[in-house]
């Protein structure tokens, strides 16, 4: 797998999975080795404010609900 694909996978997992995000933030070097990406890339992701990642997740849930025709839940901003 190319590093570009590995980076996309890491970013996607970080945005989808709070437990993975916690691992990424706790030990960026280990996660970088495990995933085959540079430590600098993982440290850059870890530098994103947790509140921004949470806001992204809430927004995504809202958009999914709208697409499914459901009454969206409050975003909780």
C-alpha cells in the first residue's frame, strides 16, 4: 500500500473511531509505525483540536440523517 493510501486510511479511521483517535493522540510514533506512515503526519493529525474532530462527527451524523430522510438530531453546538 502506498503511503498516500495509508494516510487516507489513518485519517478516515481517526474521524470515524474515537478509540482510534485516542490511540493516535496517546502514542503517535507507535501508530505511525503500525500504519506505515510518517510520524510527522500522525503528529499533525494529533494536533487537530479534539473539539474540531467532535464537531465533524456531529455534522456527519446530521448529514447522514438528512440524506436518509430522518428528522435530524440537534447538533449540540
